[in-house]
C-alpha cells in the first residue's frame, strides 16, 4: 500500500467521522459550547503584570517552604525508623 492510498483512506475516515458528527448534531453543540466559553472568558478580569509577578513570587516561596518542611519531616521519620530498626 503506497502513501497516497493511506492518505486517501484517512481522508475518507476523517470525512465520515465529520459527517456522522454533523448529522448527529455534535458539531453544532461543540460550536455552541466554544461560543459560550468565549463569552464567559470575556467577562473575566485578568491579573495585571505586577499582580502576576507577585503571585509567582508567592508560589515560589510556598514551594520552597513546603520543600524544606518535607525534607525536615522526612529526616525526622528516617531517624525514628532507623532507631526502631
């Protein structure tokens, strides 16, 4: 089977799936969903650049604190289990 035949088979398969979805009304529902989602996103307030930078710094600090806490707790449990065994 050559490449052209494979491409034609895929075109027919994709076309059949598209036709089936159109016939069942799924494409119209998808288009409605996308349109409604876009309308809702227009209502959102997006953070300013300074707010975004501040939030990023807070997240980075939180990750470092959580990492340090995890290492400390891990070391404590390691010492407890080491002394038990």
